[in-house]
């Protein structure tokens, strides 16, 4: 199907668009590399990006392309789902790109073309994970910040490190002493101003999940302790090869979890843990560290950038008014009608 839309022709994304879309994605990543050289250079290759798009298609991502003449100038894909987030659709970093000259107009056209059907399908929650270079395209469409993805180049010499006083490697038998701290991350997400819903199963698996990390020889689980007990932890996990992506370079290490007891904050616990964890990662051959945090979390949003993390991508979220699914809703005129107004 081909639809004329504001000067561009839109048609359903199909496998014969893989190459053209891969060229757009690779070009965008090369621009991202210019501003964030810690990202993986491999995705500047259209062949590598083509593999990402084939995988996206096999995972069920569907969407549309925008054409000017016979040239693909943009594409947008999404994957639908149900669950804790309600009925929703996701656009991953590889699922959307447009040419540098096309800019916001093309993405607006693609989103307008596709999102009506998403609504018909009952998808009120729209998510996208976008590189910082395309952030403005999505903010113009009514999306808002939810998660920050950040990266940092690790520096130092690859030699064994000695933990600072009060910091040591944790063991599975520390799980009982860690118990009061295990729910701190969930609690921070549930509290104002984040207000992220966390269901009971997420609380129920905390102990078993941390025990798994404590028993994994590839994971570096560091704790801080004082005479009263453990007052903080930082968990570093090598990024598995099958998780390497546009956002997580192959061979990087991920700051997976970190928390300090409320009474220990402001005393340098988090800083000492983080600095030692990074020095240890360098000694094990890692040169890049990635992490992410909730954009509305006031502690994380200050602490991690001050430690050197640079935001390079964002998860954004848009929630449609559920009244749009009721019989009382009268759909608006199509965008080409030229109507305007305020609500």
C-alpha cells in the first residue's frame, strides 16, 4: 500500500526495504559516533545494520517507509505487546531512522500514518528508545523522558586493584546482611517523583536474583560495610555478546545495580564503590561502561552524570487518553485536512 502524505509517499515496510533502511541507520550511527566515540563502530556498517533489521522483522516489528521519488528517506517500525505495561508498542533504536535532510517532518508523517492503527489495536502506551541525536523528533510527537541510557569510557591501567577501606567483594553468604538494601532500587522507582509501578513478583524475586548475581563468577558484586553492617552495593556485569547493540558496545561492562542505605548517603559510600568497581573493571580489560536510570529519579540523575556518565540514548513514553477507545470519541479529521486548534 502506498499513501501520499504531505509530499512524501508512505508504504508498508517490507523485506525489500532492508538495504535502504540499513543505509539510513548506519548513517545515523556514524553521526552518533562522532559525538560519542565510545559506541561500537561496527554499526556504522550497513551490512551490520541490515542484520539488525532482519532480526527486528523476525521478532515481529512492522511499520512503514517514507519515500521521496524512489528514495527511502525514513522508516518506522514497532513491536506490540501486552503485560505489566498494558497493551503497548515499542520502537527500538534500530526500528526508526530518517535521512539528515528529512528531519522531523518525515518522522511525524510516519508516526501519524501508523499510530492510528495502534490505537485501533488498543495500544495506548507508545514507547521508543532513541539516540540523543533523534530526541527532538520524538519530543515533538508528545513523548516524554522515562529512562536515560548512558556510557562512559573507563580510564586507568590494567593492573590488580586493592579495594579502599570498607569495600570488599560480596559472597552468597552475605545475602542476609544485604536483605535490607535489596528493595532500595524498586522503592526509589515507586516513590515520587518517579511513580513507576512495580508489581509483587518484582519484589518476590529480589533475593533469588541477587543470589544469582552473587554466585556468578563473571559478575563483580562489591559491598561497602561499616561496624553496623553493609551500607551499599555496586554490581558490574559484562555485557553478553548476544546483548551487544547500538547502545551497548560488544566487550563493555554494565553497571547493573547500585544502591546506598539512606543513612549512608552523602558520606561517599556510592562514590567509593563506583570508583573501585570501575578500576577493577579496567584491571579485567574493560574500557567502556554502560548504565541506565530513571529520568525522574532525582538521586540517579545527579549522581551518575557527576561520576562521568554521558547520556547517549533515551527511552521515551507516550500515553494516549483511554477515552479515545470509547464510543463517545469522534476521530479527528485526517492531518491533510489542514485543521488546527487547541485542546
